[in-house]
């Protein structure tokens, strides 16, 4: 028997008087020049695409969480002296759909306010913020199951800032002393 030609339809052959049923497929030759469907996994395309995707997601989270809108009013001009907390977890945004920042926030608390910044990898559209105590309307301790966190609400601003751990407790104490000292 001779091999089949490319594109030739496969049909039944008679072998010793027995009829074999048709398989209903066509023989194709795979050419090497066809583009791979996984072209994005090639290094010359993967790294630029990944960097572009990373920047887009980081910017989108900054906008959805409200960090970008807070930056128009409270952008920190310089580093602040005070008690520093590194790799703090927190969230920012609307009450039911906040953007969570797990162990990537840096907080500095002093007698005039608190500074909030984020890890450099996530900083696109999220510059460091300094929020003075005079624009804070409330600082409330909250609890979810076994986790304690502090919610900071700002005057005339929609995003709520939630901070966990020692940084949140220090913000509670500093706000209480600042609001107590400004009261008549």
C-alpha cells in the first residue's frame, strides 16, 4: 500500500475482501512556519506585556480604592518624623468594596497627623499621603472575628482607611490626644 498524499480524503480500502468503515478525517501536514498560539509566552513579548499589565492593574486599584483622589488633597511633600510602622495591612475605599493592601503599607504617626505610603512596586498613582488630624472626622476601633483594625474617616472624602495591628492602635491614641488637646 502506498502512503496517502496530503489533503487526500481517507476512505475505505479493500483488504482481502473486508470493507473497513470510513474514519472521516483528512490528513494534513503540519508546517513549521505556522505561528504558535502561545506567542505571549515568548520572552520578547512576555516581559513587556507583564509590565504593561502590572501598571494597568496598579493604576486601576489606586483609582478604585480612592488613593488617587486623596493624593490630590493630601500628597506628602516630605518625609515625616514620628513613630514608624512598616509592612502594615490595611484597606481603602468604599465600605463594601475596598482595595486591600496586605503587608505593603508604611505608616508614620505623629502629633499633627499620619503619613501613609505604599511599597514601591504598587506606587503608580499612589504617592505618599500625609493626613492631618484636623481633616479626620472619626477614628473607630473595629473587630471582625478575631482581627482588630481601626477605621479612619475623613471630612469631605469618600474613601475610608482601615489599618490593622499596632499602627491602627497608635493612630487611635494619637487622634485621641490630638482631639483632646484641641478641645477647649
